[in-house]
């Protein structure tokens, strides 16, 4: 039962050892055990295991005695000190400290590229770029502050924050040297400030006046009547230059022309242009004795007037010659051509003869004989045709008399041809009592007259014979010939161009009877 009590007394010993009155006699002895405590834990475990009972008896009166008795117990403590320090190493480790709460976010880095964009007597324009590192929280805006040089009192340039990366600060003291800085803000707070490298003196910087004339205004500006004119001409100059406009070296009419000026440009505006607005406009910008000038030429164009004095100069055959003069009003631009039209007086329907014709005279051709024509001419420019034409005072009549139609004479072709037999008669032998035919063919122009002969005797009117003619094919039919009908047959064809004959022999054999065969 006494053995488990040893650790408790060992734990109490180091707790009572610290009093000051017990230590002064043996300072060297008390300091020596401290460097011996870190050595390996084996001696400590052995000391605790081999600790005898008598030290326990000595240790029990220690709590009842004063500090001297405690000091007397210190020497034997050389062996027991390791045993007293060993239990804390075996005890449970102390609890870890609670982690600190993480911040909501981190501020952004400072804005970059802070510089002066413009400056005047009482204002300054600053610009910058967004920070390189925004942080975990969203960027809320920028705050701008300024102070006089040599002062640490920074004054906000405006209330709240701005999301833009440029700002104009107004109502600054003229001639003062001022310093400016910009901070970026998010939920974590402001960023480090971005400050100008040096203080800025609030005063106007003189800039020579200069007009930047746009390229399209360096040549004549052409507009149609009624169109809007809006000229924007940028310029530079500080302080703000004085702008003056003139037209043909005379002041502008404020009722017709509006002028609007700003710090960087001037605008000339005409709502509805008219012909009288054409001319040379001059703009002048001036700062004290320094000035710059630029000229703009405006040309307002309109439809041309009608040509003058259209007349018919000559009429011959189916042609009419016309002549006229250019219009008095060209529409303030070049005449690009003329359109000539014609109309028959009976119908008065107009048809184009020429379009964009450049000359002031022309010839109208291919007119119809017996008709009477009138003519008109329009002038054309870049805007369009003249509203009204110029009509011819007199008409042109295409005469019928004096023109006789002579048909061309052609030599008639002679198609006549003398008769010619293309297929002759063929000699043949027939049996008496059976009809026989003789055939031939003939051609000739005009159609030849055909005559049949037997032994040079005309048989045309003989009842025993029949004659046929079909498309030049001639046929002679002999009805039931007898031996007497044999002989020389001839066909003769005759027309105005000549004649032709063809002949053949016909043999008629008698019929052979049965009796003749028996004999």
C-alpha cells in the first residue's frame, strides 16, 4: 500500500522545493541536477522503481516541518530528482491553443500607373489602372485623397467610392502644390495607397492652338438641297481657345447656321441646307496672340433647269435633226447629259431616243412614214433629271410623196426541159387471148404529149388499146391480142422543147390446144 503513495510524495516535492529560504544554502547543488534532467529516461525509471522505503519515511515529515527541514531533504534529492521529473513526461500533453478566426479577406494591392491626365487653374484629372492583385473579396471601388505639399492632412476628393479608373477633382486652390493618392477598397479594407511621384502645381499649362481638320473636309463637301450639315472639327489648345467662324469673310447668319463649341471641338450645324449655304467657311481658334485657321468648302447642289430653245433643224427621209441650248440653271453642278424623247402626235406617248447624251444636237432616225412627231429634252446632273423638259416649238412630218417603191427585177429561171424517156419499152412475147401491157416512163417540162404507134400507125383511137399515164409512167394495154396484133410498138413524147421516142417488138403466140398436143 505504501508503494503507490510514492509518486504522490514525489509530485509534492518539486512543488515545495521552489521556496527561496530553503535554496540559499545549497545553490550549487540545486543547479547541478537541472542539466542532468534531459538525459535518457532510463535512470528516471530505475530511480522510481528502486526507490527504497526509508526515503518515503523521510519524505512524510517534510510537509509538517518548516523550510529548514525541506532544505535538509535536498541532498538525498539528488537521486530522487530524476524520479520527480519523470512523471510529467509520462503525463498527457497539454491541450493545443484554439486557432484564431481567419480574416474575411485580404486587401487588394495598390492601384498602378497613377498619373495626371489633364490640369487647369482649378481642376486636375487623374487616371490609373486596376491593382494587379484584387484579393479574395470583390473590389468595391476607389477612394481619392489629396493634401498640400508638406502637410499630412489628407482630404477626400469626394464622398464615397468611385468604380471608374479616372476622376476629375475640381475647386482646387490655384498655384498650390498638391499631392494626390488613390486607394482600392474591398471588404477587408483599403489597399496601400498609390501616390504621385511628386507634388503637382495647380495651374493651366499653355498649349498652342491647333485645328485637326478631318480628311473628308479637306476637299469640297457636296450636299443636296434639304440635307442636314453637321461638321465636327476637333482642335487643341490651353487655356480654352476662342473659336470664330466666318463664311466668305463675313459673319455667319445665326438664324441659318448654329455653332456649338466645347473644350476640344467646334460644331457647325445646318438643319436644312439651301443653295445659298454654299461657300467657303473658315474657322479660327485663338489664344492671346497665337491662332490657327482652317477652311471648309461646302457645295449645295440641286436639280437643273430645263434646256433652252429646242428646235427642229432639218427633216429628210425617216430622220429629223434637233438642236438646243444648255439650261440657264445647272443646279450648282456640272450637267452630265441630256435625255431626248419623241412622241407621235396621234398617241402622244413618249419614248426615249437617247439617255445621258452629252452634245446639244442630235439626229433622230427610224421614224415612220406618214406620222407627225414632236420632241422634248431633259437636262441631267448628279442630282437627277430636270423637273420640266424643253418642248420643240414645231413638229416634224415624215412625207409619203417622193418615195416610189421599185421592186427588184429578177430574171425568170427557165425550167423547160425536152421530153426524155427514163425507162424504155421492153420487147416481149405473149400468148394470144390474154391481155398484154407495155410500159415505159418519161419526163419533160412542160408535160409532153404522148402518142402510141403500131408499125408506125397511130393507134390512139383504136378501141382495142387502152393508154394510161400516171406521174410520168406510161402504160399501153392490149386487150386479148391475136397473132395479128404482133409487131413494132412505138411511144412518142412531144413538147415545146423537143421530142423523144421509144419502141419495142411484141410477139403474140397462138394458144396450144390439146388436139395439137396429140398430133
